[in-house]
């Protein structure tokens, strides 16, 4: 990160903020984050990362089932079975 920042002339403050975003985006210590987000953009990054993970989980769970069916329970979604919507696009 330091090398990339130096190559584009990022200020010390920008580098500090970027590093904080990297270390805080998992939010909880149990998920490897030593700090929780301390500014708005870091908080937003955490939530965007969570949305991305949920989209992946739902898509993965419904990939091999037909529309109108429920998936097997998904561990990462609190063992919920999720429904594959079959509405026309």
C-alpha cells in the first residue's frame, strides 16, 4: 500500500485513512479486524463488503436449483434456506 500510495503522490493523511479502511473493513475482532471503522467512508466500506458477501452467498446457494425452490440451509446465512425467485426479467 505504501508503494502504491507513493507512486501516485498520496498524502500521509490519505495513506493513514486507506490503511485504516483495510484493517477495519471486517469490523469485528473475531473476523480479523483490529479496529472498528472510525470515519464514515470506512463504515461504508464495511457495509459494502457485507453486501458483496451476501450477494455471493445468495447466488451460490441458488445456482443449482430451479426457480420457485428453496436451497439447502446455508451456514453463512445463519443456516437459512433461501428461495430462488422466478419472476420474468
